[in-house]
C-alpha cells in the first residue's frame, strides 16, 4: 500500500493544524452539505481534508476546506523535509468538498477551452454535483483551474 493510500478518512497532522491556527485564528472546518457528506461517507473520505503529493517530492501534503467568520478558505500544507509551508486561497472556486486529483489526470480546462493533464497531484474542490476546480502547486503558489462546470 502506498504512503498516500488509506482505508479511513484522512485528518490534518498537528504541524498543519498549528500553521492554520497561526494564519487563520478561530478557523473551523467548513460545513458540508448533507448530500456531499453522504457521498464522502460512502467513499470513506473526509470531505474537509485531502492528502496528496501536491509538490511532487514524494512526501504527503494536506489540503483542508476551512472557514473563518463564514469566509471559506482552502488551506494547503506543503511538506518539505521537516518544514511545512502553508498556502491559502480565500474564497476558493467551490467549498463543499475537497479531494485529491491524481497526477496524470486528464481534464478539460473551462477557462482556456483545452484538454490538459495534471503535472502533479492537485487539491480539487467541488460545489457538489455542480462545478469544481483543482488547485495545482506551481512555483511556490497555488494555481486554480476550473475543470468541472
């Protein structure tokens, strides 16, 4: 079994939670719509936390959908050896569910009208059964791509 495969829902590691605490005081996990929660439970995934290798270094990274005073954020913790870097996106394209999209996935980019391939794992967010986007780590930042509409 790979380091990224899991039979139980993923949770944030303490180092990532601590960075979110520092950057986004009084954060909480986003409220998940009932239909999205049912979908996630059936698949045994956490609808608010995803694990992937977002910077393609072979180490686990984490993405979480959180909110502060009702404002949604995508918080992504990138591991680099013992250090962890936090990147946030205020008001991500969607905020019902977060999941990993695997490197090599083919998708349609609605913004430029082209078929593309994910160069590394991405943190995908969904407006459940309506639309979605994937955030890809590039050059130290997250680039959003609308890949579901």
